[in-house]
């Protein structure tokens, strides 16, 4: 049914029940407004006629509003779940990549340690031993390895060893160390680049911060990188085969 509405003594309409109810809900009409059903000559207050179409009109509107609200909520939940699922899937791939890297490191670790032992045992013929600070070098690190470039500026062959370390700022104990990194024999003016892995983990296990999605991100500002000398005698002793 449609209705005419008295607007300051001037009839307007006819309007559908839904529009009349919408204007009432928005405050454009009061319950005391005078209305007249289409095809009738009788003017009544909106308050009196509401029971005739409130069931079919207002509840219908409520149903539509409820349906719209549920649609919005459902859409929002779908977006949130999809976003979280994407983050979890990405994190799973990231963890798988890290585990693969660690497996590769461990697979090659024995061979690297054997090579280090050979270097230590052959040090007598590898030139004069020098503390790392006495041999020109520069070192860098990434999430899985430490790389150092050595250059012999002396006039005689030299040899040195060191080990990379990571310490979380504000803490003292080493949290992560690299495999021992030895230059091997360096003749005068010779340059050599050596790369070794971290042992027992990767850098972002301690040098990291969490993003807004609680995903760990590598952040070198959270830790301190060191290169510590390794005593040749100690290295020889640790590399020597055990005897009974």
C-alpha cells in the first residue's frame, strides 16, 4: 500500500511503506505526521496506521538490514581468514627454505671441518702465523654464511684463522658462531676469499624483529657482529685425530 503524507498542509506522495518507514527512522517524519492511504479520503496520524504495515514493512526492512549486516561481516571474515592463510603459507615456505639451508650446511660441515684440520696440520708449511689483525682482511655476513677477503701485504707468506660471532645487543654470551675460517697460505700480494656457514642456526634466529603480522624479519641492528682470532695451537689440537 502507498501513502500520502501531509507536509505542512500540502499532501505529498504517494510513497511506498518502506520509504515512509525510512523517513521515520531518519527523523524526517514524526509519529504524529498525518498520512492518508492511497484511494482513501481519511487522514490519520502515522502512529495510528503503523500497526497496519509495520509487520510487512519494518520487519522486512529489518530482515534486509540484518542480511546486509551479515553479508558485510561474512565478507570481512573471509578477507581476514584469506589474509592470515596467505601469511601462514608464506611463513611455512620461509621455514622450509631455512630448514633446507640448514640441512645443506650440515651436509657440508664435516667436509669443511676436515679441510680446516688439514689447514691447521699444514700450517708449518703455509707461511708465518699471524694474528688476524696483522693480516689485511674485510668480512661480511648474511643469514647463513660469513665471508672474508684476505690480502697479504707482507713480503713473506702468512697464514691466519678466525671465527665469526653474533651477539644480541645488551647480552654478553655468544649466541651464534661460524665455522673456523682460515686463510690458508697467502703469498705476498695474494688475495683470497673464504666463505663458511653459521653453526647450529641462522642469523635471523637471534638478529630479528617481528613485523605487525608476527613474522620474523632479519634485522642486523638488533645484534653485534664480531670476528674473533682462533689460536693456531688450539686449532691444531682440536683438529688432530683422537689417540688412545
